[in-house]
């Protein structure tokens, strides 16, 4: 009997000990079924391309099979494009030639958007169409292989879903995904239904256990959003403002709560997104460190304050007559209201001074994109004989006329610098704080205030739709940094005239300098349109004095509309056919984007 009791105690001890060491089952989520879901839908996309290949681009079923192929692709896109962004972008990117820097070759347009163009415009041959299908199927097969080899887990799932939600708010409803067929509106409903399907396969049991109300709210909100989309999928009349403010923003808010409630993945600071921001329009929706050079992340308050002081110091320049603030004036949106920047002799240079506000959120700098980081850009100003004309590798000792710098440098960097490198880092640290996403538009889209006029709402809807502005100026940054990976900043060939007389093409070749490729002639970086109400004149050369002149330029079809006959113009169509009322509405929206950082001089 004694032996039995001892054995029983040992067994119970082992049982409870094992039970205590077991992980909590509420946090164990099987993503395998969701992974299979993604793989199966990408496989279905390939099968529909087979059907499209069989009927050809002229058949009455071609648009049907194309639509089905795209729908299946959108269901699988989150995981597939997360794993392989380059192939995902080639499969569903703009139908434009791409220059490959590593090979020096120009790749012809391929992918779903090229197939779309062939079907809807009928400007192809049967042989070329078959080749387009073959190459696109090959791309999808690569994506399928990636999804089979690499397991879906919590980190990949939440990151991929966040990216897909951003694709909806920025790319799908703007027409970027489907510039000819305009299927992007209804494809947004497809993406949301896919999210709902995968949520039920993975997180729902855990969320129901922890917060049943959150589960019900999320499902109800997604379903009502899908119903809102399906009630009007017309590209020109779809109400993007209401969709974003009243439907998508609540979805992203619930999704943040779901991630936190599930407690299975904690975001790091290495992503472009702040995963804790409830919407994509918060003041902190983007992670500044992602866009900042590794050697200048997380600057201290002292380093930023030092940079702010250096920003206005003319002693940084060789002639001691030029500072950053000379061309970047705070109350002018950190631009200078001049057609072109002035050099250190007071003579006009060839390009306009861009705003510094939100300039940190780019992957290339200068109008021609020749610098990859802000630090490189500032260093170029130091070296330019027409600007600071000083040496990066020597310290600008003239600034020590103000002896307080000695202590400031020691506090900020632990020493007095021997080179201008710490000066440049400090300037970069300060300029990177000149960010603002708190305009009237932002406050209205977040629902903090409700004073947006019908004209401004129309302007936003046109900017995101019929006017095609947002296919280059991606919302909400409104610059050319391409979502959802933000690893590159787009450059475009739009054919700007030399002046607002619109008689001759501006001779500046822009990005052409780097590779001497024909398709780069007249190519310039896409700037932000935030604060345009206070940063006139416009374009890389300051050709246009008013927003009305800018709208007219785009409305008539850019350089080609002016008769410049540009073979490689990247504007989507020839003419926008916007009425005067519509143009004024867009201008009203643009003016609502004004927001100067509070910490001003």
C-alpha cells in the first residue's frame, strides 16, 4: 500500500509538472491551412491564365478569364508578394519597361498589367500575347514555389496582411493595379474577403476566446465594407473618402487590436510601418528609422538641437554667406518661392528648391535622384562649388566663432569633430524631424474633426481616381516612394515645359545622366504634394507659378499633350478630360494638405 501511495504521488507530480511546462494552447495557431489557402489560389490564378491562353486575347471570354485570374492572384498576393517582392511586383506592376542596373538591360513590360493592356486595347499580336501569358505564368510559378518552401508564421502573416491593407488604400482604389480595366475597386472587396477567410482559418478561435466582441466587430466591419464596395464599383464615382474614413480605417483599427489580443507576434522597428498605428493616416503611421541611414538612426535630442542650430549657420559655407535656411525657408514650407535655387553668387541655378517637410520618407534625393540617402544629399551640398563649396573631410572651423558649439558637439557626439561628417549627421537628424501628417485632410480622414467640404471630398476622390494623381503620388505620403515596401522612390517622364508658356520642352535630362538610357531622358523624382499651397513655383524647374497651371498641364496630357512627342512619357493616358469644377476641387484638396511642423523658427 505504501509503495502504491508513493507511486501515485510521483505520477501526480510528473503530471502536474508536465502540465505546467506545456505552452498555452491559446497562443498556438496553425498557419498551415492559411498557407495552403494562399498556394491554392495562386495555382488557380495560373489555371485561369491557361484558359486565357487557350481562347486568346480577342475572344469574348478573355476579359472573364483575366478577371478571374486577377481575383485569384489578389487572394494569394499578401503572402506571395511578401516572400518575393521583386517577382510579385513584376507579376502585378506597371506595364512599363524596366532598366536593370545590374545587367544594364532594359526589360520589356510583362505581368498582369501588360496582359490587361493587350486584352483591353487589342494592341498586340497572338504570338506576343502567348509570350506574355507564358512569362506571367512563370512568375506565378516562382511565387508558388516560394510559398511552398517557406512556412507561413505569425510574423509573416501580420506583416503580409498589413501590406495588403495598404495596397487597398493606396494602390487598388487609385487604379495603379488595373489602369485600363479599373477592376481595382471590386478587387478590394476580394482582398478583404480573403483576409476574412484567412482570419477564420487562423486567429478567430483565439480571438473569440479572448475577446468575442472584437471578433464580432471585425467580421461585421469587413462584411459591411465589402457591401459598400459592391454597391458601387464604378471607377470614376466610387467614394474613396467615405470608404477610407468610415470603412477601411475601422478595419485597420480592429486589426491592430486583433494582433495585440492574439499576442503571438511583437513588431520590431525594422519595418516601414508602425504596426501600432490604428490607421495609415496617423501622425506616427510610418517608422522613420526604416527610411534613415543605419549610421544615423535614433539621434539624441542633443544631436537634433545641434542640427537645428547648424541649419541656420552661414559659417558652414566657404564664403560664409549661405546656410541651409537660405534656400529652405520655414514659413515657405522649407522651400524658397523662387523659380530656381540661387547659388553662392546669387545667380539662378537650373532647378527648383523642394520642400524639406517629410523629405525623410524617400529612398532617393535631389530631383534626379542621384543621392540615395539624406546624408549623401547634404554631403553633396557641402561639396558643390556653387553651394557650400567646402570639404566633407575637413571640419568647418569658421562655425567656432560661436564658442557654444564646442560644448554642444561634445555633448552630442562625445568629442569635437575633425571632419564635417558629424555636422552632416546632425543636420540630417534635424531635417528628419521636419515631418507633419496633421493637416486638415489628415484630421478629417482620421475622424478627429468633421469640417471637410464637399469640394474637398470631391477633390480627394478625383485625386485618387479619375485624375490618376495617386498612381504616382502615393497616398498618404503623396510622394513617389512605392508602397507597400517603400524600398524605392519612383521617377517619371512627364514632359515639363521650359516655362509656363508651354512652347518648348525643358532641356534638363534629369536621371538620364546616370545610365544614358533613352527611356530616362527628362526623368525626375516624384515629389510630395503635401504643402504645395505654400511651396510654389512647381516642377523641377519651377515652370508653373500656380496650381491651376499644374492642373492644366496634367489635364491636357503632359508633354505629349503639349505636342512634344515623348516616346517614353510615363503618364497613364493622353488626356484626363477634367472639367474646370473638377480641377478646382483637386486644388481645394491639395490646399487641405498644408501642415508645417510645429517646431519652427
